[in-house]
C-alpha cells in the first residue's frame, strides 16, 4: 500500500470511530423489573407496586399480582430469562447509538429508560415505547426454537439479537403519523418513512433484520427492483384502496403475493420495502432532514422522488 492510500485509510478509520463514539455519560438507565418482581418477598409487593404504578393497572387486585408472582409456569418463564440474558448487555453501544441518533435528528427526543419485564400479552407488543421509557418483554426474545407453535417467519424475529432494532423501529414509528388516505401508496410511504428513519437510527443493522426477511430474498428484491416497480405501475396498484392489497404486499408474511410463479422468491412486505426505496430517493434528491420528512404527505414524496429503478 502506498503512503497516500495509507493516510486516507487512517483518516477514514479515525472519522468512522469518531462519528460513532458514544460517551459513558450517555449510559441508558436499565431497570430489570422482572428480577425485582419475581425475586422479592410477597410482603414487599406493595412497595414494588408503589415504585412502578404504571405496571400495575388499578383494575387488578393485589391478590392477582401475588398469584402471578408465585405461579409455577410464570416462574419457569422468568428463569428462562436468566438463562437467555445471562451475558446480554442491555446498556450496549448499539442502544446508545440509536438514542444518540434519535436525539440528533429529533429535537423532542428524550433518552428513555429501559425496563425489562415478563409479559404474557400479545407478542406483537414485545416492545412498547413512550417518550420516557421502553418496555421490553424478555419472554418474547428466547430464540425461535422456544416458540414451535408459531410460523418460522414470525418466530425468527423472537431472538435477543432483534431487541435493539425493534426499539429503533418503535421509536421510528412514534414519529410517523398514519394518513387517513387508504390507498396502497399511502400505506407504502408510511412504512417507507418508518424504515428510512429506522436505518438512520440504527445504521449498521443488516437489512434482513430491518425488513424481516432472508438475505436471499432481499437480494432477489434488489435484483428485480425494476420488475417490481413495473408490476405496481402496470397493475395500477398505487392509488388502489382494495384492502386485500395490504395483506398481499404490506403484511408480515414469508413472501409477497403477486399471484405469479415468482411469489415464493420474494420477501414479504414488498410494498414496505418499495416504499422505503421511494422515500430514500426523495430524501436524496431533495436533501431534507427527518423532521421535514415526517411532515410530508405521501403524494408529494411519490411525485417528487423521481424514483425509477434501472435494469440490473
């Protein structure tokens, strides 16, 4: 390697590390609520309820919480969390970077505390985000083999490696308002905005995690981007309000439904992926920040993105 190339490489490494350096003062407050709850004496339950009133809805009596705390099945689920998360770094550089990038791009963002817990609610709500806290239901991140009753395309997301991106995704969703317009395009751009922000907050995450697909299917989508775009144009899907289109192109499914032989090769939620491509094209051509992006309507983004993929 010649001297000039060496200097460029050194500068690149320096700037790369400099940009992502997260200072210890940015540590995230982590509360392991499940440990406090399941490992405390029954007589201390009142103090826990007083400490975390937002986790104990008033409609449930203390006896319900005592029963839950001493239930053998729940205790086994809790013990599994100790095994799975034994060496897991909750206060990780990745989480700090997500919060740092959120603050950098959204003035209103305040770093929330992270509270882990065991929840027997809906697995779709495994991450709940408010402006002051992130609730993480650990029992929905025990690894895909722990959930044999669920389809593989769902259970593969239920792994601890997904936690930080799920947090980034929920933060991203909180900044994007859904439009009352029920066209497929509106839904696509909504999802596209969420994915675009997600990738800004969590820039080094693999697309397979962000778009919940496989490397092979994401590669297929990239190679067939023009054909996908052409299909949507020729079938006049963008301004169509048929609700069935959401299940075909926007749902969490193993593949999208073009009703063609190639369906099984495609990733699910291809409409969300295409929406991300359109949003990316708009931002690149118009040089706007995220605060501006979230306030733009879907039609403006679509019209002025000048998005048109090339043949690959």
